[in-house]
C-alpha cells in the first residue's frame, strides 16, 4: 500500500529529527 509506505517514511523522518 503506497499510503503505508508514505506513513513509514514520515515516521522514520520524524524519528530522525527527534533523535537529533
């Protein structure tokens, strides 16, 4: 599902930003 992929990418980006 494309939506799921986008959600995962967004979650990863948020996690990276939060980590830094």
